[in-house]
């Protein structure tokens, strides 16, 4: 299991904060695979960059973002002439 895929699976259940994702990851691995919180946030940034998730910080404390899975992006089709 990759961290990236695990976080996406947890986010498919609903919006979550980074610390919640870390706790769920460690619980799912039986605390055998400790996850650095920095790795969680780096992975979340990459997922957001790749437009797989989106974050929302409206009405929250500064620095706190809740992430959720993005709606599936529409595939761009190329036209050949």
C-alpha cells in the first residue's frame, strides 16, 4: 500500500484533516507503519497539485485545511485533422 493511495482511500469516505488521515493510516496498519505528519502534508500537497483532491480552509483556524476528493476532471480530447 502506498501512502498516496491510502490517503485517497480515506478521503473517499469524506473530508478529513491531515492529522485525522495520519491516525487512520496508523490504525489501518496496526501501528506497524508509523507515518510522519510531514509526509502526510507533502502527499496532500502533491494530490492537490495533481487535482485529485481539493482543500477548504473557509471558517477554520489559520493553517487548518480540510481535504476532500476532487470531482473527476474531464478528460481533454484531442482532435485530429
